[in-house]
C-alpha cells in the first residue's frame, strides 16, 4: 500500500472513532453507510417529535402547559435550542461520516488500481522471463511484439531493429488493425518519432497528433493516432532497436505509468534480443567450425592423394633408372627423367598453391602494380602451355595490345591457373580459347573450354577453398582445389571481378575484368 493510501486509511480510522464507530479500527464502507442511515433516522424522528411539540405549544390551552411551570414561549425557545444543538451534532457527524466514505472509496479505487498495476507488472515480468528462454531471434521478436500489444491493449505495434551500416531502423515485425505499419519499412535514425527515440535513447509518450516542430520528417499516416508509446531497446549500452505501440480509435489513452511499464518490459526484451543474437553468432561459429573441420579433413585426404601420385611416379622412375640404367637406351632414360621432371613440377605447383593460399589467408599477399601489356602476357602463358605439352592448344583472340596496371606475376598466375583448370576438365586434344576485349574502362578476358561443364548446384562454390567439382577419389582432374580460390583473391586484389558461365556437357567460360586505371 502506498504512503498516501496508508495516510487516508489512518485518517478514515480516526474519523470513524470520532463519528462513533469505535469498534472499527479499519471501518468498512458498508458500516459507515449504515451509521449514516442511523443518524438520518434519529434526525428524522427528532424533527418529527419537536415539530409535534411545537404544534401543540402553539395552542393557548395546550395540555403540555399543564405539566410544567414554564411559560409556553420558554418551552418553545428550549425546543428551538435543542433542535439547533441536534442539527449541529448531526451536521458534524454527517460531515465526518462523509469524509470517511470519501476516504474509503478513494482507498478502494487506489487499492484496485494498485492491484491491477501489480498484476500487470507480474505479467510483464513473467513474459520477460519467457522471452529470455527463447533463442531464435524471429521467435523472440514475435513474442516481444505480441506481449507488448496484448498487455497494453494496443491496436497496433512494431519492433524496429537498427541497421548500423546504413544507420536506419527497419520494421522487423508489425501488428496493426488498419494497415498503417508495414514490415520492411525503414526510418533513418534521427527522423520521425522512432528515429528520435533511437537517437535520444529516451522513451516517448504521445497523445494526439505528434508535434511537427519536434520531429524531423514525420512519416505521413493513413489516419490519426490517439495515443502512442515508443521506447528504445537498449542492452549493455547498445541500441538494438525501438518498440512501438499505439491506439488509433481513441478507446485507450496511455499514461506515464504505461510508459514506465513498457520501458521495464523493453529492458527484458533487449536482453532477449542480445541473447538470441549471441546464440545465432555462436551457432554460425559452430557451423563455420564444422565446415572448416570438414574442409580440413577433405584437404588432408586430397593433399595426401595428390602428393602420393607424383611422389610414387618420381620414386618409381628413379628406382628404375638406378637399377636398370645400363640396360636402358638413351631415349628410354630421357623419358624416365622427363617423367620425374614433370611429376616434380606438378608436386612443386601444389606446394606453391598451398603456400599462396596460406599467404592470402594471413594477409601477406602484396600486389606490386605496374603498367603491363595484358595481351603480351596472355600470349606468353599460352605458348608456355603448348611448349610443355604439344597436345595442348591455346587459341588467343583479341587486340595485339591491351594495357592495364597490375602485378605481372599475379596476373600471370591468374591466367595460368585458369588455363590449367580448363585443360583439367576438357577431353585430351580439345583446345582452350582466350578472348580479350577492350571495353570502355575495363579489360575483359574470357577463358573458354569445351569440357564437361559445371552442374548448377556447384557454380556458387567453385571459388571456395579446397572445392572441386568432382570430389570422388576416382576423379580424373588432379589438384588440391586451391587454384580458383587463389584466382578470385588475386583478381579482387587488382580491383577486378571474376564470374563463370557453364552448362553441363557444353563447357565453361570464366570471365575476368580488370579496371584500366592509372598508377595512382
């Protein structure tokens, strides 16, 4: 019970004792009303009796004069005096009883209001606990909005979350009976009512039309709002969003108490949002760790398989040459040595790819840009592939000169990896085509093969680490799945872009674009 209610209750008890209700330390409203009826009954009887006596005394030969030695006019004066005293007494008692009635009525009203408020706070607390037990962010936001609307008997409401990159509030969940609130709507922080609350981080109560001079760029509404509450969702000094509820029909007018209650609820809601986001981040971290662990396992298996193949060939050829060198012809010995050289180069290329990927991940890759002729560099890459294997044919089409600003070694590695990848997934004897174009401010290069192509479900992940279209142990194409990953990173380091177009059975086209910007 509040101090004002206790004071009124004590005053009512004191008035009750003065009014004659001595058996009631805490009088009831019914007892006071009964006492008032008793006083009015006594007053009515007294008035009737004195009126009768006055009438009788008005006669000269009244029988009352025979029973007293006082003259009639004296008796009349005494009756009038007695009536005056009785009136004063009744007035004082009635006044006190009326004060008691008013105090008891106020006490009942305050007690009922306090009981309702305590009930609301209890419900808010229970809802807050329930929300904090949910870990899915969408479910949390839905529960927050539903609980706020139900508990405050609002006709509309919304939960707006902060987009920190764009500094806007986005309506994540909305409830309305008139279609004034739309999910996905955006408000800049600092604009409108919700933007003001987010910027100031203060709760706000609005009754009637919002003052335009106080808020910047108020959003137009389809209809007027009768009363509205808007509170920030803040947890550990971090702003997560804004919670809004409103009434448009005029049946509900929110008070400062409602604003404080919604603010208390918003504290629980902010904690729930933070917990849900933390859980989501941890869940994503677990998924990433599981993916990394899976990729690590696949990488170890792939590297073990890919390293074993060239090493087996190198060791086998070396043993054969050592044991049967005298019986071999010069041509046979040259073939075995060439086999050792090719497998050694293959092994070296895989190790270089692993080291390049490691440098990229650690941020140690440095691109030294300089002016270079992309056309000349691509022709050099094509001749290198044809020289090492005469069965390979690389066709180069485009301008004789195409100048860009880039790192020669990185650009050469980009197209070496793309051409090598094209030959891996093409039938022996199939040519690879490189087309160059000078398009406005970009140099565009297409590497085209007529191989098996890429399934639709695999295109999105071919530039990931350790990703190969054919993951089986019997795949024809070798490698550790780092070539295209390195290509993408090096292209992005040059400010360019890479994409792929492919259809199963029709080959693939890798499109690379470099900006032709100057040295600055």
